[in-house]
C-alpha cells in the first residue's frame, strides 16, 4: 500500500514538473523586450533633415477609428479629386505606420512633417525632438478620445484595479497603454514598483512573419500563464473574453478572462492627436490650417453618413471597404473598420475647443500634458520635462467651413435617475476606485473650503472616467443601534433607530453631492452632474462593527466615493436610444 502511494506521489510529481516545463516552454515563446530609457536613446544615430519645400506631403496614419476619418477625407492613400482634402487644395500621401519609433525617425529625418500618436506618445518623444529646434512638435489637432478601444483584460482573482498589485502585467512598449496603465495605477493608489510590468514590441499581432515568436500582448496572455493582466485593443479583448463576456477557453479565448476596465469608462484618458514640425508650421501655417479644417469637415460628413446609414448604404460600404484594405490589408475586414469607429469618439470642432481652450476642463491639453510629463520623467522615459506646444489657432476662423460648431454635450446619462437605474441593475458592480471622507457626528452641512482637496479629487476622477458612474454612499456609526440591542430595547425601537441612521446617511450623501456640484459651478469646472448618484447604507456596513476607540467611532461616520464600471449596462442603455446613444 505504501509503495503504491509512493508511486502515485512520484507520478504526480512528474506530472507537475511536466506541466511546469510546458508552461515555461509556452512562456519562452513570448519575445519580451526591455524599453530603452530614456526614449531619446532609441534615436541615437538617426539622420536629421528638413522637410522638402514643395510637392506631395507624407502623412502617417495608424490602426484606429480616427484615422478612418483621415482616409475618408483624403479619398484613399493619395488625395483624390473631389475629396475633402482635395477641396482644400492639399496634396497628401497617407502612409500606415503603427511603429511609433519608425514614425519618429521619418519625422526627424524630414520624410514627413506630421507625427501621429496619442498625446502620451508625442510627449514620450519630446526630448528626442527638442534636440532639433525645427522638429519640435506642435500639436495641431485632436482627432478622438478612446472610448472603448483600449482594454485591461484580467484573469480570475483581479476584481478591482488595485488587485493588480503584485501581479504580472503585459503591454506594448511606448504604446498608448503606457500612460493608460500609469493613470490606473495612480488612481488606485499604486506605483509601477507594485507590479511586474512586461513589455512586447507590437500592440496587436502583426501581418508579417514573426519567426515563431509572440510579440503582442493578446498572444502573450494566451501563451504565458504567469501573466495576470494584459492591455490590448478591443478586437483582441473580445477574442480573449469570448465576445466580451468571460473567456471559456475555446477558440482564441482564455478561460476566466474578462475585461476589468476599458476606455469606455475611462473615456478621457487617451487623446489621439496630430503634431507637426515647428519649422513646417511656421513656413506653411495656412496649409496646416487647411489640413485641420479638412479633417473636421471629413468628421462632420462621415457623421452625417452614419446618422442615416440606410440612405447612405453604398457610400458607407465603399468607405468601409477602402478603409479595410488600407488599415487591415483586406477589403473584407469591413466589420473591423466599423468596430474601430465604434471604439472612439471623434471630438470634432467642439471637442478641440474644449481640449485646447477650456480652462474648466480638468482633462484639457495643459493639465493632461503636465500629468504625462510628470509620469515620463518619474519613470525614466524623459530625463527632464520638455514642453510640447499646441497650435495657437483662432477657432472662429474655422467656423465658416463647418456646420457643427456647438459645444460638447455635458450630459451622458441624461439625468441622475438613468445612472441610478444602471447601478441598481448591476448585480456584480465593478468598483474601479473608491475613497472616503469623514465627518463630524450628525454633520449635514459641508464647508467647501474644508473639503476642497477631496472635491477636487472626485471631480478629477469623474472627468477622466466620464463613462463611469460616481456613487456617493453615506454611512453612519452603529454604536447607538448596538447599545439599544445590548440594553434589550424592543425590536421596533431598534429598527426605528436603524432606519433613522439610514435616513441620516442618505441625507449626508445627498448634501455632499449637492455641495460638490455647487463647488464645481463656483470654480467653473466642467463636469457632468448626471454621473452622480447617491445611496445611504446607514449603520449596516461599518468599518468597525464594535468601535473600541474614538477614532474607530468617527471613522464609521463617512461618505465613500465609488467610481463604478457600468460598461455592459451602458451598451444596453445606448441600444434602446438612451441619452448616451450615438456617442461617436
């Protein structure tokens, strides 16, 4: 009997070793890379040149929904007669260039005066570009906000963003997800030292041969069981999670994998932009202005086509087929093109004014740039901060060529009742972030100066996670209820006291929300009141059920701010024509 047990134990040990060996073999197939820091070293020895004085202008584009607008405006890779850009008198050659390092090299050498990336990527290259005064970037246009196209996919056990502490996370080096991850870490109280970050060279599986190596986050997540989380674009997220639900392990999915958060919630984190060389801008400012106007016009026309898709079926099919060929290398990939458009918000004229000119916008160009620069210096991508300028456009000059010059809508959910319904409907609410503020006993009025720092934080979070719901939850101390129970008070008295505590906590939450709204209006801060809902838990969920000290007693009297992911519910909400429908 003992011998049989020993044999089974030995067999089990061999099986475990074999499984471990297989896991290592799978992980070894992933070609992890180490980002060069600072980024300027990636351009060492690259030729420096000037942009040619005339002729066709080379403009890069990438695999993104905002670049479908660029292709549409140009009528293809070369400016077509009758196209929007053609009507502006431009002569452009669009070149797909998802490799940002190669794109920067072409920009510095003078092959192209334009640089296409997220604002974070442009800042990452700012030190390298500062070495040549003529190549210093001027951001001339915001194309989009990512509003669903960038996702954090996780394995079971990661339920909130803070749960990635101690976990292994994979992402593409120098990608939009670099800044995205930093934001999530910072907002959850973590740092880069709290995670094990692994990097690959591509954002998605490339079209060409990789020599048997895995070079993208999605396939790394499939291959390496040691990875707990991956930053991927939405088509890869859908495949990993069996269509955006929970991965079954079948086909290309990973068992148990799900999207923890996407830019549908964090819809003001990743801004896609075009920058232009300062020497080109100074010499050919009018031409750059025509490019910006042409893009805004193309965005308007595309929105009109999509608004009445039935009547414009032929034109849209032609656009999707052309874009599929130039973006994905296959004219049949029209569904993927439509997916790209659905995953971003083309901001248009109003969004550009809001981003570059609105001081009340907590996620405007100046504030976002400062946050990004601080991160890049802190993590060694820059040796020092380097200014990235924005074009000093007079936006009134654009109005004559546009139809839609209204401001940006400030209400996603229509009213707080809609947001409240979404929260109540969600049985497995994903709390992305939460923090609390404490109050005095029976306090119902709130001094805005006393709580200014807390109010600034919640408004910053609400504007950055503009697709999430902010729940303001009031709590009361259970001491009085516990005392009545201990003294043998009647159930009716205990219940009455418990209800009074719940009423007080809801009143407190409502007063906090109202005080917050009043504070934002006084400070002229742009915000969406429909995001905010209130709840009162009374004494039911204390931090300390039986407080032993004055500090514990006071800690129970609190209001908790929760940033809640309602992405699945929002999809249904939009499908039936809710206020959030048609966001792009």
